[in-house]
């Protein structure tokens, strides 16, 4: 019998980290599980393919982590980056559940490597996947399939049958045919709507046309839209998202991690008017890198330029594309299409404002700063004065959106009328807005997906089997 024609205990819609954690957890509880992945097999896994690490609380140093990262410290970091715009109860629940997650993920075949150093500063807080996100994803698929989870690729859900908060079936387009898939429970783990430029334009207006999408082109928010239209309660701001500054030469979709720039702290950032617009040294990079996409999105034509000199060239992980260089500031401005005089004045004015005598150290909040300069650079300020000079053009790179469905600690959806859905759960980006009202810290997206994926899978299996 075709997999789409069977009755299933748990239907998981999505194919990334959250979906696989849910599928594995449900199957280990004894439930029959079908995973529907809208993408082809080669592109399976959504944004998980592009990730590198996850952030989990832990009490001691390990083989791959250099020290403890307590629940309270995790909460302080999350509260700071979200500026308090988070469901504290749900966030603290996620943080507590993240502590055993590293062991559970390892039991599913995922392997970790020692954390990277440099500007990332994540050696103590984040665990890096050996082989990256695709390797992690492949390990989860191997485990799921070995347990008997069925996976259908190129399988797009085009409609849901829901009555009074009860999921009944899903209409699925597969191999040019429509099938009605019936299941006892639904786990929605199909990502946000970041690849739906039309939807982004509804909230961002014309600037959305200049956004680049770091991840999969398959996260168009189709399932999210259906759930909201059928009475599930929404959570989050549609204009909030995980957005970083990425190389402007990157492809429109699927550029991934290798198009991200981690060199902001080593120089200055100017817009196309050759003006600085934000403090490049506000805080450690993992706590601030995700604000730069939004900052660039607010600039004219949604374009900016990271400018630095020779002494910083080897201090960070490079982009896929080489930096633009010139022997003079005026020559660099010409290559960037900027006003040469204004650009040189901005850089030299920055140099003149640096407080002398600081000891530059990007691993600490050093005392290298500017004085009487707006905006200031509060750390890691040193003169840009050693030729040749370099720049990267950057645009907003959207990773995932924060508009999603409201859930509780069981990852069960809440309906717009305030009741709990009978048999519908959600995990990953499609519910990340419960925890991320704004802002981001490295690795939290994978934490949300893993923790709530496991919780959703176990809850779905328990609901249907009992």
C-alpha cells in the first residue's frame, strides 16, 4: 500500500531538525509516523542543512565544550537579545529541557566537534556538529528510517481538514497526484515564511525586494497560513525575523552560512551615503550578529559596506566571495560606487575619534573605543589606516521569520478562541516566535527545534496511543 494511503498515528509535516526530532521521539514511543517533506530528497531538511551548532545549558565542561553554561546564564542571554520580548515560562522550560538534549541528540547518531574560536566566542556555550548541519540531518534521517519512520519527498500539504481544534486529514500533492492523508495527530514543523517574498512584502513593503534568503526556497509559509486561517492562534510579529548581514553577491536563496560576514567588529559599517549608522562594537558577535540584517534593511536601498584594513584581513572566517580592495580609501570608494570624499572623511573621522592606549582584544569587551563620535564604537575600535583597504557589500539575509503558532509546554497548539487544540502540535521555526519575540543568539533556533520537536513527538504519540 502507498504510504499516503495508510492511516497513521502521527503525521509530521516538514523535514528539518524539528520534524526529525519529533518523528524519532514519536516512533520511539511506539507510534507509526509519516514525514512529509515538500522539498526533493537532495534539498531535504529546510534550514537545518545550513546550520553549524546548537546552544544548550550544561553544568560542566565536556569534550566539546570548554566550561559550564548555566540555565540562569542562558536565560540572561535570551532575555538580553530579545529585550524581554519572550514568553518567560516557555523560554525557561526550553532552557531546562535543553540540558539533556545534547545526550539525546548524540543517542540519535549526531556527533559533535570542539567548538570554533575566533570571533564566534562560542567555545563554552555552543556545541558544533561534526560535518555541519547536513551531516547532523543525515544522521537523524538514518535513525528515523531505521526505526521505521516513513518519509515522502516532494510531498506538499495543500489543505488541512480541521474541526473544532481537531486535525482529521491533510490533502497532499505528490507525484502530480492529490492524496488525502489521515492521521491521529499532526506535528507542524514546516518552517516560517521567509522564502515567500510576496508575504514579506505585505509587512516590509518594497524593501523586501532587496532581501536575500539564506536558507531553503521551500519555506514559503504554506502550512503556517493554513493553520492560522483555520483558527490556530498566531504569535509573534511578522516583521521580526532572524536576519543577518550577508554578502550582497550571494544568490537569492540557499546561500547558507558561507555568505555570512563575521568581520563587523573589526571595522566600520557605512551605508550608500558613506555614513556609519550603528555601534559596530556593542557586544560580543554571537549576541549581536543577528541585528545587522534588520539594520541594513533600514538603510537606503538595503545595502551597506563593511570596511576594514590589512591588519584585520585574517582575523575572521571569510565569506565565499573575496573582499573588494584598493590601495587608497578614495579608490575603495570608487569601486563601491560611494562618494569618495565623504567616505574618506567618515573613515578618517572614525580614526581620529579613537581613544588612544587601548589594548585590542576581540575575545573580551576591551577598552578600545571612540569618544565624541555618533554613533560610537564602544569596543574593538582601532584605526583603519593600513593599506590596502577592504570592504564587503552586504544586504539583509533572512534566515527565518518569527510569526508562528501559539503553543504550550507540551508543544500543543492553542486555538484563537483560547482552547487547546485536541491533537495538533508544532515545533521549530513555525512556533519560534513564542520564544523569540525579537533578536537572536547563535544556536537558539536549533535548540527550539530539538527541544520542542522531541516534546511534540512524545506528546503526539501519547495522545494517539492513549
